[in-house]
């Protein structure tokens, strides 16, 4: 949802300054593109972390005490129904 709102602000600002016109829509950003780019980046960073752990570059992982709550939409198994939920995420630090 945040990515979608960000796209709308981006597009509105570009239309206001004339960068996006009826003839030139090269700078229009689709929210699904933003989501896919974020997923690709997260996957890449996860793999980089695994590689660093295997190489011995990361010597420890420490919980810093910060806990965030994040709103998500969960999809039920064997069903198309979706349910809003809140997940709790803990933050960790890597020692190098």
C-alpha cells in the first residue's frame, strides 16, 4: 500500500512539472514494479548475508531489543480468502 501511495505522489509531481504528458509517459511508475524491485533487492540482500556468514565475515548476530509491528494481508491455505493481520518483527545486528 505504501509503494502504491508513493507511486501516486511521484506521478502527480511529475505531471505537475510537465515531465509526464499525454504524449510522453516514460516516467510513469507502476506500483507492481516497485513491489517487484523491492522483492528482488530483499532476495539479493538475504543471499549476500548467507554468503557472508559462510565466509566467516559475520562473526555474530545480536538482537538489539527493537520490535516492530507490521500490518500484512495473509492468504488462507487452499482458499482465495485474505485476512488482515499484524506480524511482529524483531531487529538484529550483524557483527563483522
